[in-house]
């Protein structure tokens, strides 16, 4: 199949976007190892902590914005992962476990400086599996930004 000039340019644009060439790549090479969780979680305030439930809040920082100038979906999914995991831990499970499934429904946007409330609830924590629901809301109005569910396999420690 013959490639059109426009299609080839489009393919190159996609490749550059995915490979993050140029200045972006240079600045990312200087990042410390395992920076991702602190990058997302910096600025989180824990407002309520009880067995099976956590409520946190934060103001959306510029570092978590996407190209449309609102909170990136990947940052939202990471919050579902980390705060959902924390809710499971509040029940007293002996293992952090590993993620089996995470799903997120994006219902609204969060903008720079906007205060967001995150509520995570442990729905079930058994011997092998833990499940948490996580909801992000606009603190001012209560409007739902995203709803997520996180399922974890709570691997038992090896007896070797």
C-alpha cells in the first residue's frame, strides 16, 4: 500500500510523541529512581483515617496536568491505585499485595488549583483478595470527578 505524504508525517509525529525525544528526554534522564509515587502523592492531606476508609484532599498541582490543562487521567488512576491500596492496608492485612485489576470511570475534570477530595473504602479484604472503591470529588461542590475500583491479590509471605 502506497503511503501518502500526510500519513508519513502523522506517523513520525506519533513516534516522536511516544519516544519523547529531545529536551523532554534529557530532563527525564535526571530524575531519581522510583520518583513516580512521591511525584503523584506530594501535597496529599489525610483528613480521615479509620479501618477500611480514608478521606484525603489536595489542590491540583501543575505537575499533574495534561495537554488540555486539567488533571491527567494517569494521575487519577495512580491515586486510585495508591489510596485504594492504603484503604485495604487499614484493615490490617499483613501484605501489600499486587494489583490484579484497576478500573476508572472519568466523569468530570479537575483544574489547576482546584481542591479535590479522595475517598477510598475497603469493600472486601480476605485472605487472598482485597477490593477497594475510590472516588475523587470536587471539594467545593461534591461533584464526582472519577470513580475507581482496585482489586489486589494479597500474596502470602513465602514459608521458604
